[in-house]
C-alpha cells in the first residue's frame, strides 16, 4: 500500500486497521433469511429502532416539497417545512386512515387528505376539518395531528427513526461521519435512482456486497481493474467497511502483467490519462493515478485535499447498519439501500442511487455525467428484476440472488458457512442479533 499523505491533519478518513473482534465461527442459521417469525422480530426489535435513510435532501429542496417512502408496512411522509427543516410523519390521516399523500413526491403548502379534506400544516398540525361542529366528541388538534417521526440529516440525506426514544443520529452513526465527511456527500448530485424488486431476503442482498470472495467467480472482468485479495476489513461497533484497491489488478491472475490491460486502460482514459504514455510497470499504475489526480486537481475540478492518496484510487466501501451499502470513490458514490418486503421474507426492494461530485472547474471526470450547471434530478424508476440493466457488474451480482433464496428454503440447507474474507456478514449478524436480543433497547 502507498504511504498516506495527510494534507489536512484534522479532517481525514482514518486508514488504520481496526482491532479485530472475535465473532466466532458458528453457522449462521438460515431461518433468519426465510422465517416470517424472524422477520417479525426484525421489525419489532430492529427496523423500528434504527436510523434509516428516507430520502435525499436534494429531493425536497423547497418549502412544501414532500416525498413518500416505505419501510415494511409503514409509509412515511417527509416534508420540507417553512422553517427549512425536513420533518417525517406517518403517512396516515387520523380521520379514516387514508394515506395523506399517494404520490411519490410533490409540493403543497398544506397536507390535505384527498378523502374528506382534513388539512394539516407542514409541521403536521391539524388546521382544518370540514363540518367540524358535526363531531360531537370534538376534533382535538393535539391528538389528531400527524404522528411525527424522529428526523435528522447527515451527508445530504434525511434520516428517520421510528423509535421516539432513539439516540441522536450522530450517536447512532458512530465513526461514520468522521470517516466519510471528507467526501462531502452533501455536495454530490444524484444522477441515478432506481428501485428493483428482488426475490430474496434483504440480507441476501446486503451479504452480496459485503464480500469480494465472489469477484473471481462472477466478475472476471474486475480481475483487470481491482485487487480483490489485499483487502483491509474493519469491523466497528455496528458498522463496517473494507478498503479495496482499484486501478490495479488481481494477484489471482498469478502473473506480472507486461501491458496495461484494456479495462484498466479505459479507466485511465476516463480520468484524462493516456495509457500509451504510461511507461512504468503495470502495478505502478495505481500510484500514478493518485499522483495524476493530485497534480491535476485544478483541471479536474475536484478538491482532493481532504483525501489520503489511496482514496484517490480506491473504493472505500462502507456498510451502515442495517441496510446501507456505499461504494465510496473520490468523485462519486454508489449507494444501495436494502428494504424488506412488507410481508414476505423471500422478497425485498433494492434501491440503487448514484451520486457524483459537481466539479468546481474543468470538465474531466464528472463531466461524463453532467453539464456545468450540474445534472437534473433523475426520475425514480421502479422495475422488476430483469426489466432493466443496472450495468454489467450489478447484473452479474443479481443473477444468483433469487437462487440463493430458493436454496435457503431447501430442507437440505442449514445456514451460512462463512469464510474469513466474508466476515463482514458475520459482523452484520452480530449487530442484528444484538438488536433482536435487546442489547440496544436502552440506548436512549
Ligand atoms: Fe459483486
């Protein structure tokens, strides 16, 4: 690994290896992936206790902008108030239980139920009831206002927590802001927003992105652009990460490549380097990329001053418990949000969003995605598995998942037999079981 350049000592992503916890080696019971009883336990003790990403702040920029999002059986309504604050409410009118908003997003000065026109202001307060005198029991506004959900923001995202006694978001995120603030997600622009219905448990998807053991098998092309062996894995309290060297090639190829492989050459061209002008050894390309970006930051238009050298080439891949997977690069971030199905443990919703840093000057990297003014907010697409390509690598990832889920339901299968390089999966299960067993119950 290349020596770390800490340009600004006070704000850098720690690269140090975290102490390795002993997580044992037991089989992980498959029931956690297929059982409705376990699914209910997850809802009661985990989903309703953790901080979850509701939307992007950029999706509700103006007063009165709202967005609906679902987790399990609940629909949440996230609204931008007149004071500029984002608030989250259960999306249900307290009259007859109609959903206040049916559509995915919009803008309105008040939140009016479409059934009998009960009307709430942007803080959720009930302000108008047609024929109010006809309710002999009265319409006490303090009891009939929209039920608010704890809401906070970090990284340009609106987060919510269904537990009214939840700890603050920053306490929940732990080391995450210190690690990821240098990327300034809040300044990134969303350029892709797709939800796919997948026939697998939400954890089957989380697991698929928390190990690189499968790369040699289903992503043969990546052997020529990433090192899938020399991975640093760090397991923190709830969350974890691995650091994957990019702009290099896999030691599994078993040879010292003499020529720049085509996949790597394409990546060099994409950032403005000419592979034909590179005369060093192929393993030196990663370092050359780091030096090139550092030297050409002004032209590229990206401020790299808060990054160490490795961050200029590598994927700092973070998992924020329970359902956020982030491929974090110096100029972009790809995020997967895994959401459970309402009733079926064998189904889930896979939300793929992509963000890029808007360049201050120049056109190089991010200009692949946008004009000078930044990209328009992408439409949200919701598709079934197979209806739309997500790109070669994600398409490769998704092939096995329904078959994993089907296999897990077999009486012949007992549970996950996990290797060392897959230990982020074991770590996620430890956190999950800590919630199930009530370890975090008294957090607030
Ligand atoms: Fe993969």
